[in-house]
């Protein structure tokens, strides 16, 4: 059996830079026409000039025969100015601004400590129609790590949407039924991305027979009832849920240590993983809209014209990829079977 769909886009991706970029970019470019590229480099990509240079490095790292368009984002900081936002809106390559609450995740220490300091920038984004992408977790260490997304909705997101009712917002990598319900109840300017790993795994995967660092990401995997709710949202037919892998490469030696980095690497087989999730609830017919239409429509970008095909064919993923000199990159499902295979 085979399925074919319009070439999809990845609306939330970490490409890194330098040698790491060169390793991971071909995986994404093989599957996706475009991707929203996260700005959490060190230092963060917080100006249009830096985003333009990063974009050039991505294009330069593309293997010759591959077509791929990086859609750049700016990292919102306490110092992002109205002029920064205007320059972003006037550029033809910055498509969104990313809010990381300070300290929420990998390379987020430059993030926003108090959103009220961003009021002028947010007002300008609302005026220009530039979307805000939010990492939706509070950072208060006294709040249980599994409750931080729900707490963010109440403490930050709901008040933000009330203050800026015409701001386009993407609630990134949602992981709870609370977030899915909140997005469903929202208006046409509120969308959400969902990762493949949050559709396929619950938090037991982090502790299956021992601690599994390659299943640790942020926001952390949640309990099974939340996974079920995400599957329902992704396959509901709602046009405000779309594909965002949050593929986040980290070298093996920085995952398999006493204090391991957060992030799951899924770019090597992203579509296959999503197909498996959709198939598990008999909703393969809904995959194309989720992967190829809804995100483009939300961002106001044209849909892609090419096609990709997947065959129902068991195959074993590589156990690792060479990464950063002597290190390696361990992908999700390393050395295990996948049910679908993308055809070249
Ligand atoms: C991301 C990373 O490694 O950059 N990690 C993750 O667990 N998702 C950061 C992020 O998107 O939170
Ligand atoms: Zn991310």
C-alpha cells in the first residue's frame, strides 16, 4: 500500500548551525519544502540582520540537488524594539517571532523575563500581522514539571490573548488536553503545532525499564489521556492544528549524562512517524491537511505543489548518525522498526 500527499512543511524545527546544521538539514529537506526555523542559537537570533545571515548559512549547507526554503524567526527578548519588529515584517524571510520564557528550555536564558516589557513589540506585531510563536510553559520551579503547560495557559497565554485580541499566535508543541481544548475554543488567529513524538508516546516512555534520555524533551511527554487528546485534535479536521516536529538534535554525549539536554531528534523519519500516529486512529486521510495545508493557510503562505509518497513497509531506522566530529546523534526509534517509509 502507498499514500501520496502534497509536499509538507515543518512549522517548528531546530536546525542548529555549523557542522550540526550540515548533518540534520538534508533529513528535513528530503521530506519538507519549508520549515519554520527556531532562533535559539547561541547567541539567539534576535535581529533581522542575524536571521538573514543564518538563512544564508542554511541555504549554503543544502546539498546541491535539494530545494528547501527556511522560514526564519526572531527570538523575542526584553529588548526587542518596535523597529526590530517593523524590519522583520518588512523583510520577506522573517515569518514569526518566538517567545521563550527565560529558562524554559535549551538556550532560552536570553528569553523574556516579564512579558509586559514586550508590550510595544507585541502591539507592533499585532499591527503588522506578524505571528507570535510561544513555548507554552511557566518556569516557576515550584510548579510541577507536568503542570507547567496548563499553568502557562492560565497565567500567561489567556491574559496575553485578552490584551492582544488581533495578534496571531501559535501555541507550539502542545502536549496536554488542556492546551488542545484551549486552542479549539480559540478564534481563527490561534493555532497550534503538535510533534510526532507527543502523538506516539506518553511519559512511560521516559522510564521504560530504566531512564531513557532520548525520550526526554520539553515540554516533557505527558500521561496517556493527554496523548489521546492530542491525537483527537490532530485528526479532528480542525484547520488550526498543524505539523511541527520540534526535531531538536543533541549529541549523544550531551543526552546520555547526569544532566542530559532536552530534545528528541525526529527529522530523519518525521513523516513516517506522523503517518504511524494517524494510522493508529484510522485517520490517514486527515494527514495531508495537517501536514501540508493547515500551516501554510494559517501563515498566509501558498500551499506547496509537489508530492511525496509513503509506502507501508517495515524498515529499521539507523541507530545513530555521525555528528559533530567524533560524536553521534541518536534519532527517535533508533534501530527500531517504522511502519512507513518515504519514497524518494
Ligand atoms: C529544544 C532544543 O533542544 O532546542 N528542546 C526540546 O526539548 N524541544 C528547545 C525547545 O523547543 O523547547
Ligand atoms: Zn522547539
